[in-house]
C-alpha cells in the first residue's frame, strides 16, 4: 500500500520537528528514513503509526486519509527499538496479542503464531517469557508480532540498534529477505547508513525536519543533492575543499592549493562563472596517492596514516588546515611528514554551491 | 573453607540467631501466654512453656455475644468484652479491605496519570504527596474527627476508611508512581498498534506489569489500617463497632488485666498478616525494591 505525506508538519510547543513534508512511499518498497539524532525521523514514523498527532498536513494510505484514525485502525505493524515485548506474556501470547485483540479464534491464532514462529525459527521459544530471551531472539519475537497480522505497512524504528555487530549483519540480511518474501510496504528508521544502503529500495535522508534527498541508495551515494547528504553518507566521510573556478586553454579548471585540476565533466560550468568559489567534494575511495612531482596531482605532506583492515587511510595536508584523506590498499606505505600528492578521479568529483549547499546541476 | 572463614560464618549465623530471637521472643511469649491457664500466667517463677496447655482464652474469644443475649436477655453492658471479639475482628477486616481497595485503585490510577499525561505540576505532585505522608498521623486525628462530626459519620466504618485512606493514599501513590515510571511506554504503544483500546492496554498490559507494585501498595494499606489505634479510638465509640486494636484494650480496665485474653487476641490479630506476608513476600520485595531503586 502506498503511503503519501502531504505538507505534514509536527511541532512540540515552539520546537518545529517536521517542516511541511511532501513524500510518497511507493507500494511494496523498502524505504529508509536516514538521518542524525534529532532530525525528526522517529517522529515521522510515529506520525505514520498514529502514536503522535500531526500539527498540520495529511497522511494517506492507498489514497485514503488516515491521520484521524487511532493506531489500531490503520492496519500497520511496528517494530520498536526496544522491541517493546509484553513482559508478563510468553512468546506465543506476545506474537498472538494483535490477533486476540481482533477477535481471531484461539485455534486460528495458534496456527498463525506457529507458522510465523517456524519461519522465524523461534518455535522452540513459544513458552518462554521475554526476559528469558537473548537480544536476537527478542528481535525475532518483535518481528513475529509484526508479521503475524499481515499488515498493510511495516514500520521499524531502529530495530537492529540494540544488537551486537555480528548479529546486526545477520539480521540485516534476514529483514531484507522477509521484505522480499512479504512484499509489504516497509518504512525503516535508522541513523546507520550501512543499514540504509544495504537494505533499502529508496532512502530519505533527513536533517532538521526536512527531507534533504529522496532517492535510491546508489543515487544518494553517487549524486548527493547537497553538502549535508554528501557529508552524511559514506564512511570515512567525503573530503570537502574550497576551490575557485578558472579557465585554462579554453577548458574549465578548479584551482586548489595553487594547482589547476580539471573540472568534472558531469557538471554544467559556464564561462561566466569564472572566479566563482565552489566546494569540491571527493570521497576517500576516489582519491589516490601520487608521486609528489605528478603534474595532475596536488602536492602536500602526509600528516596521518590509519590502518582500517584491508585499507589504509592516508591524510595529506595540501595547504595549511586543508587536509585530504585518501583510502588506499593496506599494502601502500606512507610515512608521516613525508612529501606526497593526491590525485582525484575526474568522474567522481562533486561540486557544491557554498552559499546554498546544493550540488551544482549535472549535465543531462 | 579456611578456619577464619568458618569462624566468620559462625559469628554471622550467631548474630542472625540473636536478632531472630529478639524479634521472635515477644511473639512466642504472647503465644505461650495465650495457651496457659489463668493461674499459671502470673506464676512465680515465670515459665515460658505452659505446664498445662489450654484453649480457654481462644474459646472465650470465639464464643460471640449472641450466647449471652440468648441466655438471659442481658443488656450489652453486662456482656463481657471478650464476647465482642468476633465483631471487632470482622470490623477490622471490613475496614482494612475497604481502605486497601480504595487506596490501591485510586493510587494506581493517579500514579498512571502522573506518569503518562502531561499537565502543570506533574513532577511536583508525587513529592508533595510524600511530604504529606511524613506528617505524624496523630496531627490529623482531631481535625478529621471534627469533619466526621460535621458529616455525621462518627462511629461508622466509612469514617475509619476515609481516615485511613488519607494516611495510606499519598505513600501508595508515590510507590505506584515510582513503579509505573519504570514501565516502558513503548509496550503500551505496541499494544495500541496491535489494536487494543486505551482501557484494554491499561488492564491487560500495564496492570499485570505493575503487579508487584500494586501488591506492595495493597499490603502497606492493609498493615496501616489493620494496626491503627488512633483513628479507631477517636472516631468509634459503640462496643460492637470498634476495630480490633481498640477493642482488645477493654481486656484492661484500669484495675484488672486479662493477659490471657489480650495475648490470645494479639496472636489471632497477627495470624492474618503473617499468612499474607508469607504468601506475597516475593511480590512485596519486588514492589518496594522497584520503588527504592527507581525513586
């Protein structure tokens, strides 16, 4: 079922949390709301669930307004960050509670609970109380409670954040698998970009109550709409440096630390813009180390080297306080305080307007 | 285990035994006195264990007053105080249960609203209530007596229940407040998403989760109302309406003390509370524990 938000806003007294959002979550898609703490993503999820009242605007499920309906009448299921299992009920009662409330006969309830428990591999835990379960098992019970009712929409509020790294990786795959099997519209809240990138069909990157970009994970990563998205997505974060647009031999170039580097061909840069100051963004993976005398590279001094497993991060200071980090293979050696140079992949450079923070328009 | 550890353990157990003896001795003495014949109670040198065991005191307490009225059409003044024991016992049960029911229900609902709904003074109310509980109850007796006179409620169970509720409610509310603060709001929201109504969420999700706190509040109310003497002494005057604590004082009339009846009544007063504690001890510890940690 499609979920549409029209001019949706939410304030707590004078604190505006969501600012007139217009957003459509397409049917059967897995959409992630991604953003830092306090950006309004959980509030948005709670508005869709009916746990908060909107200050303005409308929420539509399949074209029908639902913002006046209580949570129980929206046919949604929600997985909470803390799992929110009923502590006095056993696993079977936890999963079946929504069916019991809806008057499903006991026998049918037991069958459906058994089926879901089998799929989630928790059939042996049905008689246990939540306190006797591990984090991963609790997570599955919470998922089971959501799945058993066959809802129109799945809402998930950082459901993996309480799990250890290994289990989180496993559950990421399983959640995606369940979504593919159930084909239910899913809205997932997280601040973890890895979860967003690996699981989603679409990502809505949020900041300060505004959706900064709503696109596929690939697009969000490769064509960030603004400086916030560019800086938030990707780990290690993107390098940003101020450049000036110039022209050499009839072609636009970017002046960085006294060196002219070719302007990225993907952007429409007019001659009239010569002298304009821009922000160049380049991901660490798209920076390579070059010889200090390489004419196409920007020379500097190595100021930091970090091994991060199979890769190594090498920070090069190309001007006072202007440092560019390159992600290179672990075998590449670099010594601190030695001369080095950084070169950028021309196709992977991003340009932003420093005044608005927006990405410069790309050539069609 | 080393000798030092053994010695330490022996000392610890010795200390525990000594404390247990100090606590239990009055109870044991009361019990043994209640089953002694009258002449042995004041015998010298005194005995702890009775030489001759008897249930004459308990029999006198359970005889009831009807036997006296039927026997010779006697007036109430001619009936011995022991004949009213069953009335007093029943009065105390009714008043204690009434107090407990009102205190527990009202304090749970009040505490729930204090933890879940926002309004001015929301945070101050529980602490102010606790301050109110710290005032000695004797201060309330006379003003409340005047109120009861105005309301024409003196010598009624309702006056006692209202008096006890004033004493128990603030602490019960504070106790439930500390307990319900620890019940995550997400489980209620999960139930709302599951389709339950607010009322259903309260009864099926919140109450079972808060059960240890409710038991602790109920036991506290029971103890206060069962053991109180002040309000019973102040508000009640008919012999047949007295609570147990005030009634048993009639076994002592200034010139003569019937220790056998007094001790037998004391033992019988203790039994219901002892049974209750034995049955609900686990919940009580959990309830007061939650309040202690989270408050």
